[in-house]
C-alpha cells in the first residue's frame, strides 16, 4: 500500500439512510477533529444512493446513483458500505478491494455469508476490512475479539445482539403484554421493521453469531452453521414460567467450544437467571458476555442500533483505516487458522425447561419421568398446575444439562403417547 503524502484521505459513502446520513453528518461536522486524529483531512468525495433526494446539511453535488463508477474512482482511498443486503453490496465491496481501496462495512448478512471471500480479497490486495458496526451497534466488541483478546483463549461468547427482540421480551416481562402487542409497540417506536421476520425469527442474531464465533475461535463460521430459533412462539405462559424460576427470557446468541473441540453456535430464546449479568439488559439495548482463559469474564453493553450509535462505530473504523492509509500499511486481518468443525446441534448440552399439557391422572408424571430417564435426561425440578378448563394439568420440568437431541427425542416420544394433550414448549436454561 502506498503512503498518501500530504493528500487527504478521500472517502466514498455507499448508502445514506438512517446510519449513512449520520456518518455523512459526522464526517462533515467534525472534519477538524477527525483531521487531527487521522493526521490528514477526511474528504467525503461522493455518496452513492439508489435515488437522489435532498439531505439537510449535505451538498447535493455529492450524491450519485452511479454507485459502481463512484467505487471505481481512482481518487477514492476508502469505501464505506452501508447499503445492506448481499447484492449489490458484495460486488461493490469486492470491486473496491480489487481497486486497492480499504473498506468499512456494517453489513452482517454479507459477512456471515461471504466473509471469507471478502477477507481473502482484502489480504491479497493488502487493504483493510473493518466491520465494528456489523455486530451490536455502538458496542465495541469486534475490536476486543480481533485485537485485545488475541493473546488469550476465548472459550465462550454469549449475548443479546438484537435490540428488537430484547425490547419485545422485556415488554412481555415488564408489562405482561402478549407477543403481538409487544411487537406492534416495537414497530410503532421504530425498533422493528414493517416486516420483522429477520429479527423475530433470529436470522439477524444468527448472522452476528457467525461473525462473533469466527473471531473468537479463529475459524470461519457461516450463517448456515448457526442453529437458529426465534421468539415468535414465546407466550405469556413461558414468561410466567420463567419468572417462577427466577429467570427472564432473552434471545441469546451463544458460541462456545464443545468438549470434542468443535464449535457450537446457536441462537435460541433462553431462560436467564436473574443473577446473570445478561438478565438485566433492558429495552432495545444489547450486551455481549465473553469468557476467556486468562481475562476471565467480560461484558460489553450499550445501544445496539440507531443512526448515531451505529455511525459512531463506523467512524471508529474509518479513522483506523484512514490512519493505516496515511502510514501506508494495512492492519491485522483475519486470523482464521483453525478448522475445528461445527458441533452437531443435537449434541449441544444445556439445561432445559420442558412444559406440556398432560392428562390429570395418576401415573402420568411417572411415565414422563421414565421417558426422560431412558434418554439420559435427568429432572432437576417439577412444576405442575391445573389448567383453566380443568381437563388436564400443565406440567413444567426443569432438567439438568443434557444433549439437545436427547431432550427433543423425549418430547417426540411423549407426543406419540397418550399422556400429552399438547402445547409442548422447550426452552434452554442458561447457567443451570
């Protein structure tokens, strides 16, 4: 990479939505401070958009709908990609890298599916790829995993990495509202999209889990490797059951090293004990909990979305990449030297809460316990109450740690018998 001499670092911004407009604002309003921090001016030379519209405080001449030409400009040193999605973002980032430009992106979906291609291209071109804003908004979590903890051995990463689902679950616990009412409230406040599928079904969190696992364990984890379960089926009964166990339900992204050395990666609604640090994360906030051999337990929390918070993370990467351009170097890239493989989801061990409506008659509990014993699932506690109709009983069983496949096999066996009337729920229990 060539040094820039006294020339400014010229920046192309792709996308000017909620986050992009805030990035442009900061680049323009804080130009003097950014210049002092980089050692050269950061010059915004163009903004690629799908359609041109007036943005207050931004020179209309900066906007262009010819985004490929903006990326191809020879005077551009650094490209910020905030378009989102897979294409055309992938083609534009690869074109920028192949043109010798460093890139900053917040595109978790792209990195979770095509990260290896992008990282390899950047290494070949000797340019930077930074993506702090791709996971947990303003919370600095990528850099600690990529740099601060690189001399340690991370054993687990777990966290609340989707503000929409955390807000919904928090409302269900705090205000005793239904899932649908909590979702509608989140949409009204702008926390949830009109189509909330990616959030509530866990896909957004799964993409972030893939990125976190890749960094934590120095391997390459893709979205397809992540076992994913959303919160759309969480009910008020589940919330009440969690509270009876002194827990709250959180959608957790969990990444850990299994006993056989493989990497377990999943996203699941999970009962979290009230004494766990993640239990107290309220509203749309995010938090990531890291366990490592030498540093021990660390937690990072803060706003996980929003224009200004996410723009803060983007600008942090921009300053770092710009400093490297000024010095004529590329920062440390990906360290995916390990190929441990992915743990079979059925082998992942956890404690569980299994609830079901059963016949209210002698012998049922004994037969349920026998089914669990045959599959090696040990019962830790039992909770039973009469159903409102009086025709059955609601049985809630907390298990000791057991393989996921064993617990699912018990449920399948019970559903095939005559004791279970229906409404079976299975939730993981953290730390039990």
